[in-house]
C-alpha cells in the first residue's frame, strides 16, 4: 500500500487538462462552458497539447463564454484556431463551436449547471446530454466528466476505461473504490487525469512506477 501511495503522490503533481488550458474550474457558467470548449477541441484526432493550446488561444481572444463564441464570426473562430496551429480540423471545429454555443444558450441558458441538474447527477444521463453537443462523443463525455468531478462532487469517483488502463500499466488496483481510497476525495479527478496521461503515453509509466519500484 505504501508503494502505491508513493506512485499516487507522484501522479498528483501533474496538472489537469483544464488547468493546462488556463481554466480555473468552478461550478459557475463561464468555467464550465470553457471546459466544454476544451473537450470539443480534445475530441478530434489531434495531440492533447494542441487542443489545450487552441483552447488557450480562443479564451485569450475573448471567446470564453457561449455568448462571445456565438457572436464571433465563423472566420474569426477559424483564425483563432489557426493561430494555435489547430489547422487540420479548424473549419469543421469552428462550425461545431458556434453550434455548440448556440445549444448552450438556447437549451441551457448559457449555464451548464442546468444540464447537471436535469441529469440529476446521474452519469448515464449526463453522458447522453453532453453527446448532444456537436463533436462530443463518448470519449469527449468521459473527458468532461473526469475533469468536472472536481466541482461536481456527486460524480465522484468517476473513472473511465483510459484511466483504468493507466492504473493497470502502473500496477495499481483497477477497482474504482480501491483507486478512490488512495487519495482524498477532492483529488480523485486529478488522479484520474494523470492515469489517462499514462495510458496515452504522455506520462511514461516507468517514470511513475520507479517511485514505487520496491513493489
């Protein structure tokens, strides 16, 4: 158990994708929408870092709310994505971001807390509602729920197949309750994201497992 705790402490030093994108996650309309934008960008077949960079550029340009995103022209969104070198899918993604902003405004009045309440905090319902946004499929819904559990505690512990794969690579117990027992409740989302990074090869498994090499 002590060796697993060493590995986990190392993982908890990693930033979440939301943090890398400059999002100060909170249960408020703007940061929740920004997380939705980040998830839309990460859902295409590009490197995660490119999606994070594109999100930072969109927010720096002023498109951090659904109102601002919808008000921007399609070309303005394309240009912002281009500045972040998000070029392969820039035109399609610019369209999806505009449509997604409109859905957020029209259905949820710009506040994704309403989506949370409508789903009653139930994961299947949340996944279904999230995948109604263009460009967000099951993997994107996983990313959103994995990150948002930091501020929606009724979702904890949320772990997806990629996080489980990362835990397996590190020799950690893959049962959700056992993983949750390794960290404080509020840190579980950070752990889950770090495990996904290991599964995707963003964090070398050996680097983390060496911390617990006495296992």
